[in-house]
């Protein structure tokens, strides 16, 4: 017999590159029953023009139709679907939300960058990765979120339109990426991230915590352990990261395609993730990196657990 405080929920994260579905039972804790993701590449082609192109639009709708079938299969009553940067900034984002409701029956909430950062903090906090004053970094396709926090408190948060897909479309013009392209990216980050540098000077974080995504790839490739991204958190050796980052920046698309632990979707975007991470490490002087495999999706689940 089910307890009164039992709830089965589905969380959908409509990211710029990938749509994710997690189904879980929520009682005193979270028990994940099913999870999957579909690389929809919603930001393909024209993310910097704030347009979802027709092919990407259709891929997104097809993915949600597949998710809807799983939601029906698990008899879910509570569905929380959150849309982030690509849909948030797209001129036809509201068209996508409306079409998604018509085609899949799924209601999508387009959340602000601030709300996105709050959910990310909740997820990373639940992973146990935050042991001291930390800088959390979540690299998406459309935006990158930064959070400064202690184990118990969020002090500062900001979402920047500096996602890997945006940077790739604007600056990745050579193979391998040229010094000129790298320099242009650095100048762009200098102009955009001054408030992050000020906040880090104020709060003095001791460790960089990467939230899922690219950081799972870093951990898997450095530790040579496919399960690295499945644990709630783990340490990423700094020297191993530096060696890998140099290798990724100087490699060609074809060479990266053959690298173990690098999924096709990230073959090019991982270069931008590395440049972003290198920039943050350089400007903050942080010497420790931790992976949290819990991110926005788990943050939403913990929010549902706490508010049900």
C-alpha cells in the first residue's frame, strides 16, 4: 500500500543540446526509476540569432512525444518540464512551448537564468560535493551558470549567455581551433564575466565544482572510468585535467571523434567547455576540481520532494 507522502514524478530538462527525462519515486528520499536523454541540438544553426530552426524544432517535438509515452507507461501524475536558454531566448520559443503541448500534452515552464541556477545549486548540494566555499559551474549549450555557495547557503548566482553552442557558432572557425579564435573567445569572456570575477574576489571560493555535462566527460576521460559520471560526486585531478584540456584544444575534429569517453554530441563543444573552464581556473586561481553528477534535473526533483 502506498504511503500518503508518496509521489511518482517525471522531470524533463529541455536543454539547448539535449532533452533529459528522469522518472522517480519521491517519499522520504528520491528513487530514480528511469532516465534517458535525446540529443535534439535545439540550438543548431542559429542560436545566436535567437531562432530555433525548423529541423531542430521538429526534433524537439519528437523527443517530447517519446518522453510522453514513457510518462504514460509509468502512470505519472506529476510532470515538471523546464526549458532553459535556447527556448528562453528564442523568438519562436513560445511557439515551441505551444506546439509541445499540442503534440505531446506536456506543459513546459520556461525558467529564468536565476531560477535555473537555484535548481542547479539544489542538485549539486544534494550530491554532497559542496564541502566548503565553492564555485559551481554548469556549462550548457546556450548558457553557463555560476553559483557561489557554502554547504548550507547560496550567496551569489548568475546565468550568462555563454553556452558552448553559442561560443562554437560565433568563434570556432578552424580545425583545430586557432590561436586567433581562442584569443577572441578570451576577449569575449573578459567583457562578459567581470561580475563573476568580482563575486569570486568577495567570496573567495576554494574549489570549482562542475555540474554534470562536460565535467562528466572530463572525469570519464581522465579517470578512465565509465562509472565516474554515475556517482553523485568525485574529484577530478587538476594535473590530469590540464593534460586533457591541452590535448583537446590542439586536436582536430577527426582526432576527437576517435577519443574514448567522448560522445558525438560533445566532440566539438568540449573544446569550448575546456576554454571556459580554463578561463575560470586562470582568473580565480582555483586548484581543485570536483564533479557533481547531480545538476538541474536532480535539483528539480529535490524541490518537488521538499514541497510535495
